[in-house]
C-alpha cells in the first residue's frame, strides 16, 4: 500500500500544485487501499476504478484550477451522480442512473476534483443500516447515515467524502469511526440533486481526516474566504452538557470534563452553558418536524413500493402522517425561539463544546447507534464540527463536538482545529 492514500487533502493539494504529485498517483493509491480493505469494511456502494483513473489522468493534463484540483472525493449515495448509479440505500432504486450530477458533484468536477465513487448510505439516509462496518473494529457499527463516507475516510480510502445530516448523520459516524465530521450551516452547500427527506433540515457536509480538509472543500464549493489555521487565537468556549447529558456514558462525560482544565490552561476562555426549558424538547421536536416532512417527501415510495421499505422507516413515515400541520408549526416555532435564545449565548462564547455521541460505537451491525447529541444542533441550523479527541475504554474513538451559530462556519472550524491541537 502506498502512503499517498494517507495524505490529507490539503497536503496532497499542495504537492499537486507544486508539481510533486500527480492526481493519478494519488487516486491509484486510494484504489489500492480500497481493493485491500473493502472486503472487510464495505464502505462503497458503487466504485469503478477505470472511471476514477480516467478522471485523474484528465486532471493531470490540466493546469491546477483550485485547491481541489486532482483530489479524490467520495459521494454519499443519496447524492446524484450521472456516471455512477444512485440508489439511495433502497431496493426501490436499484440500478437507478440519474441524468445529471447533483450541484455539489458538478462543482467538484468543475473545480478539478475527482469523483472516486459512491459511499454506502443507510436506507434513504435514515436509521436502517447498510452493509458498512466500522474500520476500527468491524464488529462495531460505523454509525449512520453517512456510514460509508465515515468508514472510507477513516480507513484512508479517500481523503474527503460528502455526507448528509438531518439528525446526527455526519457527527455520529465521524465520532464512531474517528474522523472529522463537519455539518455546515444549513444551506451553505447547495442541495440540488440530493434526495430530500426533510427540506427544512437536510444539510450536505463532509467527512475528512483533518479540519483544514473539511474547510477546504466547503469553502471552494460556496466561495467563502479561505480560513487560516496559522496563528489561531484561543477561542471562548461554552461547555454545554445539553439536556441529555445523562444519556452519555461515563467515559464520554469524564473525557469531556477532564478536557476543560486543559483547554483553559492553553488559553481558552471557558464557561458553562445550561440549556433548560424548551431546549429539553428539541430532540423530540426534531422528530416531529422531520417525520412530518418525511411523510411528504417519500410519498411516491410509500404509496407505490410500501413492501420495499424497511419496517422501521415505514413506521417513521406513518408516524409523520399523524403529525398535524398545527403540531408541525408549533414545533417549528419552538425551534425558532430556541435559536433566538442561543443568539445571546453566542455573544459570550465563540463556540459550544458538547458530546458527539453517547459513547463508543456500539458492538453489532443491527443499529447505527443513538443520534442523541446531533438532533438539537441540527435543528439550530448552525455549523457543527466533530473531532476525534479521545479514546474510549474499548480502544475505539470518542469525539468532541464544537457548535457555532448559523453563518459562523469559519470561526467554528478554527475553534475545532484549535481544540484538536490542544487535546490530541
């Protein structure tokens, strides 16, 4: 196995720009890793080495256009691709070939990137598991729904992969697999060509091995100013146990609490943030809002192919059909009030620090784990970055999550990288 597949995207980009690395060599190293590890990890839904190499050779014939030039990218299989099947993790769409790329995929190509393949998603990016296993220990779940993207990145098969999050589908698999998971502010990455489930929550983000890699691809896609990770200043951090603190295991609680004095000694201004009252209902309200929207978004599938939907997804969909418009609007209004209350919190703190998941990746593949510590932040619509900061009692990764206010992506990414450097 070539070590090239272990390069960060930013380091590979610098080498390509300097003429010290070809895209073909980088892609070939990723292909070699996939061929070696895919039988165990099962991260890929669709992969064609010849198509990937053809793209890489084309990039090598061009002058580098952007920081993404020649960089391989994995695409979660709920995002459309014109040259590879897009099956949404469902037998209903077996062999489905979209006529065009999703906007983010088309942009990657436009920016000079290489689409390496399609990564496994759970069924319609919900909770019914796919075939992927955790690369840290294949007896454990990789999390979901961006299971293939997290596993492929963590196992050095690809430096960057798209994920999506409606509940906790980027931060949880990132935490379980030991990757960096970045859920941008809602709508920052264009969602055209994504199979929608929840129009008010679905967010396209990334799985990477470094925070600068996560920043690089999203900044290129949305045209944001490049975030500098040099000479970073210590952030103001609010430690937020959330209303669900008791659902985190002892190892997670201890790791986060022990991190606080380390961050303070390194220069962070630390404080505590308690979210009470209506915040305690946010996970419940996220289910209300998303289920209402699932029922409508999957109308074709539930009416034409009900026997090809998993029992768990059909139950969630039918539950959404019982949510009244008044209940939906009340849930949306409560979420909006909580977002307004958080404005005051973020005047005092640059970011919040909270758990990414209840603990290590659970053993077994029948479940993707609990989404407890992603739901409320997805509903708040701001950026969330999970970093692999700790190790649990079984030797599997534990994540730490940094959360910002909507639109504060650069500040949140910089804070996440600062925290990572202190803790790891």
